[in-house]
C-alpha cells in the first residue's frame, strides 16, 4: 500500500492537484513517554513532482514539517490523460512514489 494519496480536479486549462503523504515526520527531539528515550529523527527530505515525466517541482522538507504532510497546487496547461508522479525520499533512505492520470 502506498504512503501517497493523489487527487486531481480539472479547472479549465489547469488542474488542482492535492497530495497527502503518510509519514511520521519525527524531529529527533521528542521523548517517548513510556521509555523516556529520545525518538530518533525520521522525516522526509525531498519531494519530487513530475508532470508528463518532466520535473515540475522539487521540495526540500525538514524537521519543521508536521506528520502526514499535505501539499496542494494548481498545475497549468494540463489535459485529460496527463500524468502526475509524486515521489519522496526520507533521511533513512526510505522512499515511495505514486502516479495518477488527470481526468
């Protein structure tokens, strides 16, 4: 099961793209209440968004981003059938990607 949910909605010649990333986004500063030990950092470092295979955005994340980040943007000059691919990489080397076709 993917950790990325992507939705898109056509708006004339543009599309509204909404992305929800499921990730704990631990800063490395929080203490576990049960054990009292510091929870190690685990956060997304980079998110890439591609439109029809061309890089549209590269976002650098850090520890200040909250758990389960939400990203929303308008993508101009889109047509029905265009592809949008989202991928992320975190500080532990884990990654995920997901693609959709614009309706």
